[in-house]
C-alpha cells in the first residue's frame, strides 16, 4: 500500500465546497485501486484566518507544508474582507515561490458533453506550459514622483535556467503526446527578452530531433486559440503570456468552473500544488451550486504527476460521462447542485470498479 500525505487548503468561498467534493471523489478512486491511499490534512488558511491572525498563514506555514507529498488547494480571495494583493501574495504566490513551483501546467480540451462557445470546433486537446517563477511577474521596479510627473518601472526577468527548464518540460511532455511544441514569443515587439527566449528555444529543440516545433507571436497565437485550437499540442509560454493564454483555454472549453491547473516543483524536492483555475466565486459561495469538476480534474493532474496516469484517465472519463448524461451545474446551463454532480461522478467510478 502506497500512502501519501496531502496538505489541503480549501481557502475561501467555493473552495470550501468544491475541495471536500473532490476529496470524496479521489477517495472513491483510491478505494477502487486498493494499492494507494491519501491522508488529507486540512489547514484553515484563508481571508477569515487573516482577519483573526493578521496573516494568511502562520509564520511556520511553509515549514509545515514541506512535510507533505503534495498540496491540494481550492481558491484564495475574498476582496470584501482582505485586498486581493494581500491574500494572493500572502498565501498562493508565497507557496508557489517558496516551494519552487517553477512550472504551471494547464490543459484545455473539448470535452464530450460540453458545448464550447466556439462555433462547431474540431476536437482540441492542448496543454499550456507556463514559466511560473520569473518573467514579467518580477518584483523589480518601483514608482516615483506624483501627479502628472508620476512614473512606474517594472522589469521583466528571464534567466537561461528558468527559460530552459520550462522549455525542456514542454518538450518532454510533447514526447508523451502528439510530438509538437509551439513557442509563444513576441520578439518583433519586445527586443531583448523575447529574442533571448527564441534563442533558448532554438538551443533546446536541438536535443529533441523527433519533436516538431512552431514559433508564434503571442497576439497571433491568441487568435489561433479561437480560430483553430485543434492544431496545438503543447505550448510553452512566459509567465504573463501563459497566464493570459490559459484563461482563453478555459474559456474555449466552456466554463472557467471546469479548468484545472498544477504548479509543479519539477525537481520533486518540495511539494507541488494543485488548484483549479477559477477563484473563490463570492457571488455563488455558500449556495451549493458551484461546479466541482474543475477541482476534480485538478485531482487528475495530481494523480498523473504522482505516476497514477491510469487513475487520472479514469477520473477524466468519469467527468465526461457525467457531462454527457446532462448532469450540469448552472455555469454550464444546467440545474444540478455541487452535490448532484459529485454523487454522479462517484457513482460512475463505483460502476467501473
Ligand atoms: N487561484 C486562486 O486562488 C484564484 C484565482 C482567481 C481568482 N481568485 C480570487 O477569487 C476572488 C473572486 O475572483 P473573480 O470573481 O475574479 O473570479 P472567480 O473565478 O472566482 O469567478 C468568476 C466568475 O466565474 C464563476 N465561477 C468561478 N468558478 C466557478 C465554479 N466552480 N462553478 C460555477 N461558477 C464559477 C463565478 O461565479 C463568477 O461569476 C478574488 O478574490 C480573486 O482574487 C483566486
């Protein structure tokens, strides 16, 4: 029996509803498998915790998390209680940085049973590999002067190590998929960092002679995501470009409520963190109507990363089965509750066991 310790941070809003739902689903799956189990330890770190303690997590929070195999997170943010930049940087971004989760992976796939807002799209199945530790999201810069003289400078940071690490991850992933990597560049407009990005891409691709490559400027790439997403397999992008592109990926799937994400420590020296793309959705929190499928699909990414791809595949099959059977939450045009969808996924898994 392989036992894994998982730190759970439900966070705020609907995180507290979809995380327990996804845990029930994953526990059903591990029961069926019989050879592995997860021990879940929950931490109440959230905006409410901030109001009580003056911090999003305890001082030794990062130290505590280091003892776990992986982190399973819901969503963080309750802007009416705590400003977003405080909650995000105090928990989510802190964990990503301290745990050296340098790669962010987000798939987008046309699922059976789900209508894409694109008119009659060909089936698409792509993964965006986003550099998650540097690039445009650096803390280097500042503001000076005020009034009409006010100015701001924000420097982007691209290192060969960070850039190459993201690209190698993308190529290795493409080897297991459809053997194609697209690089998201903008070297026609950004004259230092993006030509550097292109040079590193050309260096890395020499080590992967069997992988076909394309380089697209990010503006054209965004348009292609809408016009012909089926041509893509793996896309590698900088922190900002990847962030924007992956929201578009979620949108063309049909709802932000189903999109999953993984923040990976690729060296596997520290825990990785798995979280859906969506936020805490304060507008629907506490009503029992949140779509749990994004959190459940996030569980698939965790299983895949831990080497249980067979279970991950079964989980995605279950998601598609439930969608095809028409059990859908409001964001997908249905009337089902979080509980209805969760129970339907569990029932399907049991029927497979
Ligand atoms: N990774 C994260 O923790 C994360 C990500 C994004 C936003 N946030 C935070 O969440 C808070 C709310 O942000 P927002 O409103 O911009 O984005 P959001 O993703 O929470 O909500 C956007 C819209 O999508 C809907 N939605 C989101 N997830 C859904 C689900 N699972 N089922 C059904 N509908 C769903 C919401 O009801 C809302 O109408 C903010 O504090 C923000 O900073 C956190």
